[in-house]
C-alpha cells in the first residue's frame, strides 16, 4: 500500500528565511508524488509534481522539491518565505489504476514578519 | 481559480437526514473525484466517476453514493447522515486519457455540518 507521512504538523518561519516542509513516502513501486497548497476558503492548488523524470522538481511561486529514493523522501523547499506562503501544505502520492490521490495529514506553515 | 465549482458552499443538516452536494467540472474534463476532508486532516478519496460510471472507490460505506451526468457535472449523495460526516467535501476534475499524470483540479469545497 502507498502512503505519505508529513513529519511536521506545524512549521513557523520568518519572512525572508528558507522554508523546509518534510515528507516521507512509502511505495512498492516508483511513485508519482505531488505537493498541494490549501489557502483558507480556497481549493487545493498543485504546487509541483514528480513523475519519474528529473529528481529535482521546480514548481510555482519559487517552491521546489527533491525526490530521494534512498531516503524515501520528497521534501518541499523555498529559499525565501513570503507572507503569502502561509497556508496548509499537503504531500500526496498517486495510487491505483484510477489515479486516486492519497494525502498526508498536512503541514501548516506560518510566516511571521 | 480552477474552473471547478461546487454548491452549496455551506450546509447544515441534522443526524439521519440526506444531503446532495454538486460539482461542475472544468471544461473539457471527463473524470470527477470526490474527497472528504475532516477538520485538521488531509482529504480522503471517496470515489471517482468516468463517463457516468463509478470506476474507483475508497473506504466509504454505501450510504455515500454519486452520479455523473452527460455534461460531466457530478453529485455526491450521503444518506443517513452521522455526526462524523461533518467535513469539507472536495470535488476534483481531470481529463482522463491525456496521460497518467494529468493534474486534478479542485473546487473550493462544500462545508457540511451535521448536528
């Protein structure tokens, strides 16, 4: 069975400092992995996806993630946090022949001035 | 905005009642999935519809059912509501047949409260 574990439920950073949101995955075969962001009262938005091409994936709004098979990790990073980055972030693995998404529990990112 | 719309935005029901939630897919998308997001948790897959047929289901009881219409819009029906059904219900659409990794686009959700 496939699953993802987000290692931090809350992360707090100062504006302008780096962001690191951690995710480990479990999969019996090469996974498709995603990061989604959810702002209050907004739908989920895809930040980036890994689909067995380049291991370093660049997404929107300056985010990127690196797929590390040896560590079964897919951590999300951003060099410099902005106030608008404050939101809930979900690490997601795609599973099954009908492409259902399996979400982690989420990491709430707070950005302080 | 993704082009996926859901109605209503909020709903309050009492235990034992039935509810219908609606989703309008993004133009050109033929597949719709429904997810339940309980407070403080990640979304959980309920089921998926493709060409008006359910073709995948998560770990939800039969009182959760759905429909997909010829215009690819969709409904989620929940019978015999329980308190634990209180959650944000998300609809996602995609265009199946354009590769296995095509993006799912999510609507803003319907917040259901069961009293």
